[in-house]
């Protein structure tokens, strides 16, 4: 493959990368700077920004054990983006960092230095940095207390909300959970998630109590032979639908006086965030949520950190 001729370094529009020479050489950073200046004709400000961004990138990868570009994986790149968020960089700065990394890897592929581009599917931070809405503990408590005995199906509705928040279920999992999947004596529910993957999720005493009361007091009256073994039934004795679950949730959100937008997924986000805020291990939360890749779960560490930063800013004298 034809290689680009390296320009004399005296022509480079930026100073040498400010990190160890061994790292700069291993990651071909000065060659990349020459490429930007000569081949791309990049502006001085762009060259300078990319130099700083890639110096940070190379240092992070060396710390993570990737000593050359060929050792950088998509997972490490995702970790790098999370690292940038933890540094408190603005979304615009993070987008520029990602742009620099993408341009860098395209250069390396074009030069024949690496065979595959690990940044090919790297997502922009637009979605990653939009933290999901969650309920406070107080809001969650008000929501769970919203069904009252004046509601004819209050026992079902309490069971539904306790399971949604107490087990972090997707709405599709609320409505397909079977009676036999509520393993109350073991404090577990058996859930079949995406791809029909089975997982066991612990539930607390309040969820256990709510489901037990519903199974004893109400579900036998609702079951008219069309329940198909599904736990949550509607007033006609059929399995509760997705739309039915949404309507019930909206009803109780409004009754609880919660003004923020709340969806079934909000309860799942709230489940994960409250666990992490109280010290739960990320791997355990990943298992309970049924995430195949821990990078999907890692967004909740940023919810937690964002929460901690907001508390610090609000209450610390020098926040």
C-alpha cells in the first residue's frame, strides 16, 4: 500500500506532542500531525486541539495496557469516552476528542498500520451524555404508595409497581412474567429478557408481600381461563398489555404528584441508580438488569457521579 510521504517536522503547525517520546513513537502521533498539516491542510487550531486530544488518548491507552494502536479495542474506546465525561469535559469537547480519534484511526488504516478501525462503531456522546431521568427515593415511595384500596385492582397495581421498581424490569418483562416465575419463597423472580435470555433477579420483602397478596386475594378472581399463566391480568382476565401497563403507570404518576416525565423505563433506570447510589457493585447491577455488555450498564455510574457532583456543588462551601 502506498504510504504518504512524511513532511519535514519543521513544517508542522503544532509543537511536539506533550507526552513521553516512547508513547508518541508507539502511537505514531507525530506522523499523524504531519498528515493533518500536509495532507488535510488542517487549521492551526485544529492541529493543536487534536494534538492535545490524542496525547490524552495515548496516555489513557498506555495506562489501560494498550501499548500500540493495534491493541486498542472498541471497549477501550468506550472507556475512554466515559473517562472524558468523568474529567468534566463539555459535550462539544468530547465530540472533538472522538472526531480526533476517528480521524487518527482512519489515517492508520490508510497507512496499513492496522487492519481494522476500532472506532468504526464508536457512538457520539449525544446519547451517552444524555443521562436518563430517574425518580428520587421520595418520589419512588410516593408512586408505590399511590394505589389505594379504593382502586378495584389495587393489589395488582401494587404488585406491578413493586416488581417494576424492585426488580428493574423492562415493560415487556412486566407483562410476560408468569405466575410460576414469581419464586416468592426464594425471594426471586425468573425473567426472560431480550433474546429470551433467562435471569434470576432478587426482590425485596415489600415486592414479595405485594405479589403474595395479589396472588391470594385478587388474581384467582380475575382468572377466567384466559390468563395463560401470566402473573398480571387485566379486569377481563386477560394478560395485561403494554398499553395497559403504560396507562396504569401514568395514572399513578399523576396521582403521586410527580411532574417529571415517567415511563416504564424510568423505573428501570431508577432501580439501577438507587442501587449504585447505595453502594451496589456494577457487575451485580449488570446481572440484575440483564445487560450482555457491562458498557451498557456503565451509563448508570455516570448518573451516580453526576448526582454526587450536583450534591457537592450545592452543599460544599467551595462547590
